[in-house]
């Protein structure tokens, strides 16, 4: 489950709804500083959650940084549970990234196969590599 989804389940305020009003709240500097700090701390273990959160909050530059980090460390990212829980549209965005870094196309194939299996589209007993 994504970070933003977990926050919503806990009943916290959906900051995405506040985003159009943020300029009036005069928190632009705080948002820029927080965005920069999060971008500096992007890692394979957190880039998908940060990408999801940034999208939910409308923080386009941070979302782009997080997507680029996921593409740069694709093989490590694809081994995590959050990768397997990606929505189809987000998976397509990641796989379509021009800067996707992989040792071979086989790594992408294996990642996609794992994703498809997690979604329940394929019977595990029928998959042979």
C-alpha cells in the first residue's frame, strides 16, 4: 500500500485537496524546502512511495525526480513489494521512461512477470522460465 494511501486510511487531511489553496496559505517556501529535502533522500526503497505521494500532492518536480530515481535503480526497485503493487498506469509510466537502467531486457521481463503474477492474471503453476 502506498504512503499516501496509508495516510488517507488513517484519516489525515488529504493535502492534494488543499494544493490549489497553498499559495494563499503562504507555505510555498516550506513546500520547496521539503520537496528538495525529499528529492535528496530518494532511494530505491522509497522512490515509489515518494512518487505516489508527490503525485497525490501535485508536486510535479518531486514526482519527476522520484520517477527518474525508480528508472535509474529499476532492478532493485522491481524486487520490492511496492513495485508489485503498482497500478497498471504507473507501471506503464515507469517502463516507458527513456532513462530506464537495466543490465538486460530479461530484467524487465522478469519484473513484469512478477507484477503480472501478483495481480493474479497468471496461474503460477503454468509459468516456466
